[in-house]
C-alpha cells in the first residue's frame, strides 16, 4: 500500500506533464486568442508576455524543490529535498560535533571577525511622559573578536570550568540574555562534553527551579541580573554548587552569599577565563551521540519540558540550513538579538558562524534608532551594524510592518499615495505580472520610497530568516517589497532542532514554508477525524511527521511523553509527530494549514481552526494580538483582542468618541463594534466562512508579553493561560 501511494504521487511531482505546465499552456492560448485583432503595438507588448511565460515555465520546472521518496515507518506521503539523494548528516566531513565544527571553523577563518559587542558609553534614567522611570543608553561602535581570538577564549573558559571543579558528566546551565559570552560558554561546555541546559530568561521561578533540579545541574552560567534571582532562591536549588556570572556595568555591587548559597563558588566570567589561561587542560571532546543541549521549552500547559539535542542533531541541522542560505560567506554580518535559549537563534548563530559570518550582538530594546532604550542621537544596533542577515519571529516582523504603515499613514497626502503606488508596482513585479516594476523603475522606487524604510534595519539586509510561528502573507510580502530582501520562512520545532523546512530565496510566493532541508524527510499521514488525507486533491494533506538526523532524542526524564510523539521505524529512522497539519504544493513546498489541537467543533458541527482564523484576523490594523475561542456548546466563535493603541485612538479621535483613559476606550461598545466590523471585512477577504468569524470580541488594554505568561518567549500565544486569565470575559462573551 505504502509503496503504491508513494509511487503514484512521485509521478505527479516529477513528471514534466504535471499540473503547472498545463496551467501555462492555458495561459498562452488565452493570450493567443486575445491577439486575434492585433495591432503592431499589441504585438510588441505580447512578445515580452510570451517570452516571460516561456521563461517562467522553465523556471517553474526547475523549482520543483522536493521529490517523493520511499521510506519506512507509518504509511504516508513523504518527500525529501530535491538536491540530495540521501539525508545530510554533517556540514562537512569530520564536523560531527559542535566542538569539531567550531574548531574547524576557527581554523578556516582565524583572522576574521566573529563576535561583536557594542560598548556602553552611558546609561541614564529619565522620566517617561506618564511618570514611569525609563532607562536610556548611549552605545558606541561594535568591537570585534576574531575567530582565532574567540577560540582562545573558549579554550580558556573551558579549562577554567575544570579549575572551578567541574567534573565529567556534570551538567551546566546557561541562564542569560543573548550576548557573546553565551556563545563562548556553549562552545566551552561542548569541549568538556558537558551537556548545556538552557532556560528562557523570562521563565518563572518555579519552572527555573524545576529545570535545574530535574537535570541536576551543578554549574550555572548566568548574567548579573539573573545571579541575584538565583541567590534569592538558592534554598530550592539543591544540586547547584557553582555560579559563573557575566558582568554588567549596571550592577556594580558584589554578590552577597547567604543561607544555602553560602556554600556556592561564585565567580565572574573573566576570572574563570584567566583561571583557565593559567592552568590549561586537555579538552574532553564529545561524540556525535552525546547530548549537547537540553533545551527547556515552555509548553502551553504545565511545567516546561527538556528536549535532548545531541551533537549529531545540531550539526545535521547546520548542514541542512546552510544549504538554504545562498552565498553564505565571511562577508555576511548577522544581527543577533533573539533569545539564545530559543532553538531558532541557537541554530542561526551556530550555522552562520560555521559559514564564516560575523555575529554582532544587540538587544530587542535597542534594535533601531527609535527603540525604547536608545537615547536620542544614538544609533540603534541595526543601523550601527548594517547587518546582511537578520532573524526574526513573525510577531516582530508584524510590528515592523505596522510601524512603517503607521508612519506612511500619518504622513498622508502625496507621500502616502506614492508609497501605495510604489508598493503595488513592486508586488506586481514580485508576483511575476509582466507589467510590474522591474529594472530602472525598481531602482527609482527603491531610491525614492523604500530607501528610508530599509535604513531602519541598516540598509544592507539581504535576507530575513523567519521562524517560530507562521508568518502572515501580508507581512511576508511587505518585507519582500519594503526591504527588497527575501524572507526565508522556516518551519520546525525544538524537538526537531529548529528548521525542518526552509523556503527558497528565489521563491516569491507567500504563506508557504518551503521544501524540506536536506537533513529531513517530511511525511504527511492521514488524520481521519480532522478530515485530512494524503489522498486529498488537489494536494495531499495530513499530519506532518518529520524524520532524520535532526530529530532529537526526546524529553529528558519523560519517557511516556517521548513515546507518545517520537517513533523509530524498522529502518532505524527517528520520526517526530508534530500535531501540525500541512499540505504539499505540486512543487514540493509545504504549507502549514492547521494544528490538530486547535480545531474545535462548534455546536452545529462545523469545525473552526483557531490558528487559521487568528492569522487571518491579524491582517486588521486594529490588532496587536488576539486569541480566538470556540467550544462545542455554542454556535459561534469569540475573540479576545489586544488592540493596537495608536490605531484605536486615532479612530476614536476621528469618530468623535471621548474617553478618559485608554482602558476606558477599550471598554466602549463603539470601539468593540469598530474592531469587530474591521475583522469581519478582513476575514471575508481572507475567505473565511461565516461561522469562523468571531461574533463578539473583548478588547484588552494591557499587551501580552512573555513576562505576563500569556505568550511564549517566541511570542506565540499560550491558549490555556489566556483562557484561564480571561475566563470571566469569555463567559460574558457568550451571554
Ligand atoms: C560524554 O559524556 C557522557 C555523559 O557523561 C558520557 O556518557 C559519554 O561517554 C561521554 N562521551 C565521550 C566521548 O567520552
Ligand atoms: C528537586 O528534586 C528532589 C528530588 O529529586 C525533590 O525532592 C525536590 O522537591 C525537588 N525540588 C524542586 C524545587 O523541584
């Protein structure tokens, strides 16, 4: 059965007479019949059309990015990357662990800059308009350390850990915001075959204690701010013996040890480096099957789970992702600011450094010239660094889009018209409509309109890596046009070491996540309850199952949960069952269309996919965030919404609605009605069914941040937490 399935689908993907060429033929014949009464002018227009059609046809045939493959395990529809017959396991021969990869890389690029950090010139606290204290910083240029220098620091720090007393088999936790020392600490631990436990800096105390305790961590490497937190809760940290902290010019006081922490060894990062420099020791290198990282991810419910990633998992991912970033070279500069405890950033930094790129560290609060923490007159991280590559989660890109839109709207008049014109011309070009703005015209718009937008991220971005959640079509298109850079959308999970797919940079379509990277197989399997089957037409659909060397070992000390979602097939390949629903386009690109858990059956039997509705709704300019709720006891869905404050306030002003506070405005019936009606329009445009469109909404005046526990560190909404926090409001929406 399985083989027959695969073979029949293989032919539809690979045969030259597939769906796409057919489409082209019908287009061409339409042009021909339209040309019945041709004048010479029409001919001269038609020639480029036919020419472009001819070119397109060849291009599309080349773009079959994935092909079906015969594999073991559960029957389904499986594809692999078209460029590699077998799965890639390492970026190059011998680079089979993080430490081997890094050592090779440092030899290759020794004199080249690797890690850059900005100098802090001044820090001050001012009063914000509403009276709250606001920190502002003045930052200098990036200072760089070469691959060679960083490698020495890694060796020193690694030996220093031994001087402190780190023994074979002990685990080390890194609990800090993203910065150069994080990267160095990771590499140093790898050279000691010490498993690194990572924890989001925004995780609550209970989760932190749980993670450190469960993994029996003896050594914690943290930043100065987190050190105070650890000292405060030392009584709960039974296994911790030593802490290495990264210095912070904002906290000058010496750490004070008392109670349970008085038996700890607490040393600054630099001290450990100098200890190691004085007494170097031979490295204790890991093997590919050793666990490199146990990454704790905040689940949507309960305590976080630790995902065990081996060295083999990580280098396989690096090998796969590298092939998806064209022309990666030491000329590239990457702006790092996402949390390194998140798999997307961890894999991005390891992959880009392995390609020789330089990594400059920034923070989310100092990213642009107008960022919150940047003192007026100081350059933001992006304009100072002028990166060529940048990673982002969709929520951040949505904000960039909204920011630009707002500026354009408030400029109004001719400027706005010009922006709209330029935007539409470029969209036409990107979508391959022949009359779109190409060549000299593109140059004109770039100069006149988009140059200023690009300057926000430094002006040199050549590619944006997006992951962590699905990116809305609108935002992806917006980034393509305004930044002139492809947005490589990746799909993957912590359990599969981040990227399993990555969209090709030359692919102008939106809403899809690309073909599998060459280190992963992607299989769709039937999900009968949800009505998704691999036999569906026009595209096979089903639950996404990922297989290959990227699939991690499972959850630390949680065999039951591991057995639920991981399986090894009769040929020895590990598979991870994602719970996401996808479909494969004829060119081999995956599109995520649903999530098993997030489908709710309404009272009258219709299914509502919460995630799908939310992503469409986010197209409304009134929305910063939202959660759709539905249950089988009611016939309609409702939504809890965090509105975009400037948008809502400017509407209120225009509509003549008076209000005291923003909170007051959010409570007004008129505001709810306005947002509801805009959502209705957006949802209709997004082709949602009537029953899918929320019938009532509640507007919240407080944003959802990771600190509130309502969204994850990657800014994905946590349904259970939101449902619990706003249970009363949800109840009222159904009255
Ligand atoms: C690395 O450490 C693990 C855990 O202590 C151990 O099982 C493994 O054998 C070590 N690997 C090597 C190559 O020594
Ligand atoms: C840590 O683990 C021990 C046993 O492994 C348990 O007794 C203790 O309650 C745990 N502490 C916390 C804070 O989870």
